[in-house]
């Protein structure tokens, strides 16, 4: 039987907008195909071997939560970079997306170091960028909900996740949203992201299967009518 292991990084500290829904969506879509999904929950300070994981998922949190996890993330940086280089799939949302860049400077001027998986930096602001968001991406249209005051700026060679059709995205000056390095993805999209974007969830699963088990043509299709109704409804909201 195909088994995929999901590592949920900082499930207590970084889950401010229900980002655990991404873990649930991945595990259900794995199980609906008759495979086994194992979930490892990794709090601050708990050792973890990232070579065992097929998908690593982390969510968002307030500035205080980011401070709590930033030091722990530094200790894991080498192992995370090795896993990214080996093709492990990462999905980082909001706060952990920021910490997977080079640094996050809060609106009060405090600098929180990142681990540099993505070539970007984030500067805190006083105005929040909040609302429904729609992206055009290589994996189709993605919908979600953003709520962040950090302005993220990509370096010239950093691939974004997508282009903003509606909403704010990484910042108010460019049209890009998120970042992609190998099989590591970062985004501001809450909602949570994957339940309303089943095609993107399957893209992550497919990449994980190929990394662990070798070449496969694709995944068995699922009935995603309800999920797509939710996506269409979210895309129409102001």
C-alpha cells in the first residue's frame, strides 16, 4: 500500500486561521484513494527527522508566535534545506512562509531571522491587507483569504506562486503572491487553502508520490464537485 507521511510543523503555535485544514485535506485525499496517510505533529523543541516526511505543512501565527518558533526553526534549518533539496514537499502559509525567507522585520523594527528557503524578505506594516483573494497560477486558479500586515518582496530570480487577479498578494506594489522553490511552496492564502483548491492539493500529493516512489503518470481522479462549488463561491465574494 502507498503510504505518505505528513509532518505538521508547529500545529499549536502556527494555526491562527485554521490552517490545520490543509493537513486534513491532504490526509483525506490520500485516504480516499485507498492509501495510508500518517500525520506527525511537531511542536517547538521536539526532534524530527525530515527525511521521513513526504509532505511538510505549516501555518500562520501572530508576531509573538513567530518569535516563539523562529529560534526553533533556526535549529532545524539545515535539515529543512536538505529535505527541500531532496524534493520533499513543503506548504508554508503566512507566518511560516515569511520565516522561510531571509528575514521578517516587524512594524516595531524587530528583526526575526528566517532560514532562506525562499529568496525574499518581509517588512511589517501598520495597515493590514485583508480580504478574499484570487490567483492565476501554473496549477490553475487558486482562491483563498488573506489577512497580513507584512509586505513580502521577492528577489529577482524567485518564482512566485501566482499572479493576483483579485486581492493584495505579497505586497501592495507588485502583482505576485507566494513563492516556489523546487517542491516548497509559500503563500498568504488562508481559508484554509487546500479544501477549496483540490487540484493544487493533488499537485502536492503527486509530487510527494513521485519523490518517494518514483515516476507516476497521475492520480486517480476524485469527485470534487462540492469543493469546486466552494471555490467558485469564494471567488465571487468581494
